[in-house]
C-alpha cells in the first residue's frame, strides 16, 4: 500500500528532513511514530524535498510505502498524536501503487521571508535583514532567473546542473518582502543563495549585472540567507 502524506512543520528545532543518527529530524520523528504503531510491519517513508536544518514546510509531501493495509484517516490521527506539536499531518490519502513523492514531483514552490526591521514575534520564521533593499531592483532581478539556467554558482551542490524556473517574484507584504519561486528542481541552498544575493544587489552592495554573470560562469560574492526564513509551500505533481 502507498499512502500520500501532506505535512506541515516548524523546522526550527529539526536538523532537516532526512533521518540522521542522534539528532532530531522530521523523517526520523515520523519513522519513530510508525515503529510504535506497526512494530512488525515493513515500511519506507520518502519525502519530496530533503529540507535543510531550520527550514520550514507548509506543504511537504511524503509517500509511505507499506507491506500492509491501514485506514488512512486513523493513521493520520495516530501520527499526529505521537509526534510533537511542531509536526502536523494535514492529509493522508491512498495513492497509486507506483507513486513516489520525490521522483513523481514536477515542481516545487518555495517562499523566502525577509523582515524589513526587527520583530521578536516574526524572527523565527523570517530573516531580520540588516540591509534596505530596493523593491523594484528585487523584482528586476527575479525576472532574470526565469527560464532554464545553470545555477551551479548559486548553490553548494557539487553536481550543479540546470533548473527550469517557471515563476519568480518578490512580493510586498508591508513589514516584510517575500521571494517566491517555482522550478522543476532545486540545487542545495539555491533559494537561500538567490534570496540573499538579490538582497545584497538590491542594497547596492553588489553590481546588478552580477546575477546574470553567475549563469555565464562568472564567479562573484554571494550571500547565503539564513535557513529559518525559508518555507517549502507546495509540491506539484
């Protein structure tokens, strides 16, 4: 049986999605709960995105592959009862037998929140930016990343590679600005480096032409925005 889970979590106290020895992870907490529920069962849990330490999710998707049948709504309620208050299974539905949350994904939407000032209430989920970026420049930069580009120099992924960006925009939210981006795939730390480097450019600390230069193999200074401002919003299938 394959069950599709829609998961929300506050990543602040997790060392990312992927299970690791000793430290607390989202996948690790879910597997621990599943072992309590099904001590004799065989199962595998696959996440659509392996979010980093401190990164949040509104719409993470995971596929639970089991060798037994289970009532999906009872499973959802039981998992929510066994995991901490920083994880919520929002939905559990039976999926096609060949569904795989990671390999079936056609795209993902991420949001990066930047605080224009300080806020004790919001700082857990947004970057308190020390700069004053020009909003018009931010959106000009966002338009530059649309389409297919090699984002190798805007990531920490040694393999690199091209990503097809279908949507990218900065949104004015009053005391915050949000960077939203949809692409078919993302390299490691790509969204955080894009957001941080755009803010750097829009604050006059880097030439505006630098962003396009990265796609042409020209190295320049980058800024990796902190993880707690990033949220996985949605996975597309």
